[in-house]
C-alpha cells in the first residue's frame, strides 16, 4: 500500500462517516499521510482528526476513534492506533509489503514515472532561457527529467534561485567525475552552499557512493542467487521456521517495514521534487532508501548462509532487494547519475 493508496483509504473512511452522520464536516479534497516523526509509531501517520475536530465541534481524539473503528480490519492495514492529541498511526500488514514488491517489479523503470500513464499535470511553461553556472545547468536538467516523470507538462521555468557553485561544470567534472560532480550540485537545498570535496571518496562515508553501492549490491544478490539456482518471488520476509519448511516463524522486522515505507513513497517524492522544483528531495530520499536497505539486509540476509538451502523466504527477500534496486536505479536515472551493476 502506497501513501497515495492509504490517503484514499482514509478519505473514504471520512466520507463514510459523514454520509452515515457520525461526523458533520466538509469532506476534505485530500488527506495527507506521511512517515511518523519517530520510530515505533507505525509505518504512516495522519493528523486528519485534528483538522476535522474544529468543524466537527468534537475533541480530536473522539474524531480519531470514529475513523479508527472504520479503518480497523481494512485490507493491507494491520493496526490503527491513536497517539497524542489525536494522530492516527497506521501499521501496514505484511501483505502490503508483498503487494508493493510485486508492483515495483512489475512496473520496473516505470515505477514512479507518470509520463506515460496518468493524465499530465499542468505546469508553468516558458521558453528555455540560458542560465549560467554549473549548479543551475545541472539542477535545470534534472528538473526537466523529474518533471516529465511526475507528469507535469511544459518546461520548468528554470531552476530555483540557487547559491552558485564555486567552479564551472567542466572543471568540477574533470576533478571529480561526472557522477560525483552532479551529486554535489544536486544534494544541497537551493539556499544551501555547495561543498566541493578535494577528491571523490569511494567508500560508504560518501552518500553518492553509498547509494550506488546499495544498487550494485542488489544486482550482485540477484546474480549470486542465480548461481545458487533460485530467483526472486514476492512473499514474507520474516525469519524462516527451524524445520526448514520455508514458512515464516516471525513477521517482517521493523527494518523491512521502514524500507517498505521508503519504496512506497518514491512516486510521491518524485512528484514533490517536481512540484517544489527541489531535486535535493529526491537525493535525500535515495540516501534514506540505501541506508534502510543496508539495515534490513543485516537483519534479513537474502541469500542462504553456509549449507542452508534456498527457501521461500530467501526468494521473498531477494524480491525485496530487487525492488529496492529498481527504485534506486530509477531515482539515479532522474538525477542523471549512473546506477552501476558492479562497484
């Protein structure tokens, strides 16, 4: 279940409560759900009850309880809890993770790309205007790709007002290489300065290398699995049973749900980066996805260990790793940065 699907599900619960006179409020046009600010508060959270409390003339927690009862038992949602003054926290079921992985693998390079699917979103159009400077050139180029993927029509009206880079693009590229030069120009927010390293660092302390390495690792897992004679198949990624049946002993760990949240949020991040003309949002999302992948990989190794035979859970974990690689590759492509198969 993606954030957009969960948002529509919550909106249907509000509409149902209004139609059945449990709430007397105008039905909002859309409802925002997003990852909670702190770990341990579910996969997503929404403040819709706080927004509806005043027009409903009721305490926010009372509104939240009405919606919680309606949402409990919804397919793909494991738990709905009320937190603080009336926030709704959602924990998705393992079935939602399986469905997401299957969806990402089925869409492949089209995942997060609305350019050939949904109705385009009108954007500001203008004639292209030359803008000097390495950062403006790279940001403008990335915004065109991101805007197209988000389904926004017309050319971007140039990049936002940027703190300029200290060197021209040719100098940066010659010194750092194409991928590193583009990354350091795209990573800071528009109002932040560009920090140019002395030389590119090919280790995990470098966020660009970490993202590319995460992608290369997912591809290596697929190759290694093929050598062991098995392929990916979406399914449960928790701990396998001790009897060797391949059944799950425990549900997916928190690291799997954290990775699920980031993969599911990729289309929304692409849309926000286009709408706000902020490719740095996509850069940070890729960094978070790579970090979440490594944490999950440590918790749930996708390949059998030692003399262990491949089980259904290994095929499922391999599918999640493959889906992660797809999202990382799609995001890097939009930034104009390579997604190497080997590092």
